[in-house]
C-alpha cells in the first residue's frame, strides 16, 4: 500500500551497503521506520541531504502488512535547513534535539498537535537569528506536555520542594533522593513560563544553563526509564559559551 505523509527525520543508520534505515516521526502514523536506498546521484529521489537530523520531509512510502520497515520511495524537503546545516551551534542543537526525540517518541499513533509543535519549533530554529541560548530548554519543557508527563507547576508556592519522581511540589523534602532543593525548585517552576517569544529575556550563566538542562533530562529519565544516556549532550555543552 502506497501512502504519503510529512515526517521529521530523527535518526538514520546504514543498512548493508546500499541502504539506510531512517527513523521518523510522521504526521499520519506517529513513529515510523523506513528503508531507503542510498544513492549519491544528484537526481536521486532520495539524496543523502534529506536525512540530516530534524529535516522535515514529505515522503511517499510503500507499507506492507506484517513488516516493521516501510520502503521509502520518494522524499522532498518541506523547507530547506540552510542555517541548521551551516551554523555549528544550530547543527549541534539539532543533533541533540533529534536524539532526544528519537529516544522519547515511541507511539505509533498519530498526534497532530505534537507534530505541529515539532514542525513549528524546527522552522523557528532554522529562521531564528540571535537569542537561541535557551531554545533547547523551551523545546524540552514544552515537549513534556505532549508526552503527558508535565508537572503541575500551578501548585508551586514559595519554599516548596520539587519531587521529581512524582512530579509535584511538596512542603518538605521527599524520602527519596530525586528532588530539587528550594532554590532549584523556584527556578524550575519559573521556567514553565518561558516560551519561544520570551526566551531571550531569561539570562543564565553557562554553569546554570548546564545545570538546568541536566535536571530536565533527569526528569525525563525518571518518567521514561527506557531513555539512555544522551550521547550528543557533551557536544552541545562545549558550545554553550557561543549560544548567547
């Protein structure tokens, strides 16, 4: 059966000598993996540039019942990622965010709201000029809502402790070790007011931004235990000084 859909490229790996297994998040089918023939010819229907992390493509595929892999027939970019491919900071952000999505998006049911959020975010990252130092923080915090694991920050009150394991704010430290102290909890609660529109107004030191990011990833891993160590994180951290 032939079908068409928009898709976001999450990860690709070589398959034999002439193919790629391409992992995507699609508009119509959620998480989906395809087998693509590798062809370096300029007029190939599947040029390699299509499969860079976070590329947004419209693709035609052949889906066969009982098979995990669809066969990718044709694909074209929905919009070019010129800046993402040429800017080392943006390309590192794209690599990191694509790896996070590859690890956390598992559902094979479509979620149009989630797809629209991802599409809008990638387009914004491509088009943005200065002031993207907090882009990945906004992305990860907003993504929590679509995954159904966003904490109830409306319940925060001054002096509360954030229980990361249960996703709640408490008046005293929990008995387990997965919690934030009062100062960290205040910052964490305030972060949920951040958006792409106001992210440039949030000023963090390099140390604080790294610390916040590690806490956000720790929260993901507590609620999605299958998420492994994020390999692209050290690469991103080396560029934090250039993100201002």
